[in-house]
C-alpha cells in the first residue's frame, strides 16, 4: 500500500482475503492495523508492505480470488481484486 496523498494517513489498516481452490479449502483472512514494527501512520509517498510470514502461509490447488482493502481515519477506503492460481505453495496472480 502506498500513500499517494499529500498528508500523513492516520490509523492505517489493511485487510486481505484469499479464497478458492478446487475443493474450496483456501480461506485466508489477514488483518493489519499496525504494530510496533510498522506503526499506524503512513507518510506521503511512503509504502507499507507485508512480508510473507506476516500475511499467511498458503498451500492449495486451484483458482483463487484475492481481495485487499485499505484505509485510514483521514482517507477513503480503497479496494482491489485479483485472481490467480495456487499450485501447492506457489501462486500465480493474473
């Protein structure tokens, strides 16, 4: 997530869901509301990223849907959707 605005974003949050798989066995929800490592503010132009250990461990097989939403108390919520394919621990995103 990047702060593309001109002011510091306060109380930043990010929610990512990954669902799907041929048997419907992929169902991951990750919520980030800031921690001591990354904080809850995002300066203009700054980028907040998750590493794979924070996000979740995905293993499965089949098509998946990835939805990520982000917002702050002084900014509008944004959301993006992607599709992909899980092949064991590997994910190909379209």
